[in-house]
C-alpha cells in the first residue's frame, strides 16, 4: 500500500467530529485506506459494512437498532451514497450519544462524491460531520525521484493504474475504469446521459486540458445546448473527475479573464482518453505541457488544503498559473514549467506585481532549488508542495 497523507487527516478529523466522510472517485483507494485505519485501531473497536453487499445491507434492515448496538466502536459505512436514508439515522444517534457524553469518532462514511450525497449529509449532519477528500496518488506521496514523478504523470494516481506491471496494462485498466464509470457508475448515481455522448465530452475536455472554458464551442461539438454542457460539466466536477479552477477576481483596474480553466483531474485519465500509452507518446502530443500542468495543479491544491486558489490572466498577457491566499493575508503565486531549465516570462512578472505576490516560485521537474529573479525561486515539484503547505496551512 502506498502511504497516503489522507490517513493522518482521517485520524485528526475523527478526534474532532462524530462523523467523518471520506470522499473520492471509485477505485481511488477509499476502502483500502479505511481498512488500514481499522487495522491500526484493532478489530474489536471497528465494524465495517459494505453497503453494496446484500449481507451487510441485511444487517441494517433496522439501522438504528444495529448501529446503536455498536456504541463504543467506530462504524465504517462503505458506499454510503447507496443508502442516503442513513444520514437522518446517524444524526439521531450522534445527538443521543452527545447528550450522554460521546462526542467524536463514531462513524466513518465512504462514498463516491455526488451532489445528493453532499447535500444530504450537510443538511442532516450540519456541525457534526467533517469531509476528507482522497485524491489519486500525488507527486508528493510518491517521492522526488524523477522516474517516479514521470510514472505518476504518465499513469495517473489511481493505485491499480500506477502499480500495474507495465504501461500497456496500466492503460488497459484506465480504459476499463472510464468505460465502467460511463456505463455503470454514473447511471447508478441518477443522471441519464448517453454513455457515448459523455465520453465524447470527457475526451473534448482532455484535448482542451487546462484551457479556458468555452461552453459554446463544446456545445457545438456535441450538438447540444450550452445548458446541457453545463450539466455535463457539473456532473464530472461533482464526481471529482474534473476541476474548474476559478479566475482571480481582485480589483487591479485591468481587464481580467472571467472564465474558469478546466482540467481533467487525473493525468492518467487524460492520456487514456487521448489514447496515449507510453511516455514517448505523451511527449510527442500537444497535450504534454497542459497534462503536466494539471498534475502539478492537483498536487498544489491538495497541499494548500482549504486555502482559496485561483489563476490570474489579463487580456494584455499577464498570467499566473496559481494564486494562493495564504496565512496572515499574504498572497503566494506558482508558475508551472515542464522544462528542466525554467525561465521567468514577462507575463509572469507582471502577474506577480498585479496580484501583490508576497513570494513566487516556479515549480519544475528538477530537484535543485535556485533563484530565477528577485523574489522568484525555481523549486522541484515535490518540494514545491511543501513550500505551498507551509504558506497556506502552516506546519
């Protein structure tokens, strides 16, 4: 098992909240992580229920009675989105136990994120639940070795893809993952969207990785309305498969880009959607730079926790890949370069000045750290994640 930083987040959240939700796309490792936590606590202190299992669903036919009988144990409810009716039951149990003095560490719920899941849990368990997102494996979790970084970039961070015996096996797994999501998982969550249409849309997003959202162009390519494109995009964002990065919106007296940038969140899925099997295939494709940028963006946003993040772009050409609102009102900017010999562009310098950056870095594939210009350093992508975390969430 690859050590995951989310395990520490889970432990911490369970010491502060009675219910913790571990959310992420299917096959990202939620069950593995939850069972690792259970093993560390001891079998007598944990009950695990898989709500896709008929046997475990039968156990909760009278959910309130069964779960009340587990008082004193951490109950793990896997695939909670299959049983949204459990949320009111959990609220009643939590409130009853709170009056008896039990306040934290009672339930860990796992689910593939969906609007319904988030809405139901937040409404039923407001003030009683914490959310932890499990992303695909990130550069920061795999190590600073260049070969390891390139492997994560090529294959993405879904464990079975990343750890496959070869590139062909990895690509085969990702193609099956995409097909299963389109043909089984998404329909089970409710939306009735033709699988082939959604595949085309997802592939179009991969071709436009990291570009500004152009809904009219996407609608024209699919032969659907702009409203339908927005619905498709909302669905993939909600399932943690696609990210919308908002533009910076400070008042600098300049014409700022108002459209978000859109990324397929896992670089391995980008490459699978485009049919790219090997690193050589990726390097020879126009998406290479944007794919690399997307991988680093995902790691950087995870490192920053809840710190507000955006990108900055003006009509005059000033541009910054990431702007973080850090601690003590300070602002930090990150430029992402795939080159092993990064340079600073005039647009980046102007962007730093426009947003009032306190510090700026260029994240690149190397391992050395060195100054590029006054107030701007080049830092390897692995170490850049620690730099971001220190300035946004502290140590």
